[in-house]
């Protein structure tokens, strides 16, 4: 199940990144062409840079959640390891 989840994340990430990114740069470049002529592609790509900052912020925020989840999982597994001898004596 974990492999399927990761593959779906990569699939949609690539569809958006490879499919939508160049298309958005092209549309912006075409829209800026009347004002910027040959420099329109440069500025279109520059206008898309905040998307990278936005996605980096989300990855950073997710890393905090993952760190908390791992710590909680480790504490839970330690609690279960301490309870295991007590449970085995009940059998």
C-alpha cells in the first residue's frame, strides 16, 4: 500500500510539474510578448519562481508534522515494548 501511495504522489507531481509548468510558462510568455518582446520568456519564468517558494514552504511545514509523527510512533513503540512482558505473563 505504501508503494502505491508513493507512486501516485510521483505520478501527480510529474503530471503537474512536467505538464502544467511548461504550459504556464508558455502562456505567460505569450501574454507578456507585446510588452517585453524577446525577453518575455525570461520574465514569464521569473514570475513562476514564487511557486517554488510556496512549495518549499509547504515541504518545510510538512517536515515538522512528520518529525512529530515519528517521535509519537517511537514513544508508542517504547510503551508497547515495556508492556509486552506484562502481557506475556498473563497468558
